[in-house]
C-alpha cells in the first residue's frame, strides 16, 4: 500500500484501516452475514456515512486492499526495468500477492469468502476488473489497442494464476506452474 504523505491523507488512511480492521474482526467473530454496516461503523467508532466514504459496499470491507492490488499489477508492467521481460515481472508480482494472501492467519478469511455467495461474486467481479486493468497496462506498454486479445488473455491468465494458487497445497509452485504455461503461450503470440 502506498504511504500517504500529507497529514490529512494519513488520517484518512488510518480511518480506512480502522474501519477495515473492525469489519474483519466482527466478520470473523460473528460471521459475515450476521454483521451489518451499522455494526461495523459502531465498532470502528465512525459514522455510517464515513464508512461509505471509504468503502462502497459491505463486500468491499473484506477486500480492503483491492485497489492496491489492482495498482500493483499495473505497476508490475509499467514500472519494470526497460530490459525486464513482461512475463517474469508479472510472475514476481503474482508471487508477492499469493504470499500475502496465503500468509498465516489468512485461512479463516478465505473460508469466510468461500462460504458467502455475495463475497464470491464480489471476488469474481474484482478479478475481472483487475484483469481489465492489467490488460490495459500491457496494451499501453506494447503500444497496442486496449482490446488486443493477446493482452486480455495474458492478463486473465495472470489473474487466474493468483486465484488457483491461493487454493493449491503449494501456492508458490502453482504460480510457477501456471506461469510456465503463460510464458510458453506468450512466446508463441507475443506481439512484435
């Protein structure tokens, strides 16, 4: 997550984190469906309007790092060294994201997500949005149209590598396995 620079930005980031922490604590203690937005706002000691100024929905509270992950994926493409190939840069970022999401303590959160149709649906839409954002970054980097099929396919495969890896017995090995396939496909279709 990027560190806010000004006092106001730091306060906003601290409030956002306080809300997210309170929500997660309540969701894990009581169950996602048993906790309402008002419960989270009360636990975080903020107004409901303040909560909604930081999070668009109840589901967004669970995926509080959503925007950060989306930006990290795009930066893996745009901020890589000029001589660094695209696919290894994406692999490195997906590895980092998988390490974060499979760290100690993450299992109860994923059980909660897997047990909630609303959270699964939100996660699916989030992954599609991340793939679209990543495809746009790849297309811009390669000076291709945003709709280039190759960019969209590679982006979806990279996002799916993350989703498959977090469910695998050896998440890091799963990322490598999927990225071997991505690298092979990229070698065949890579735009000139």
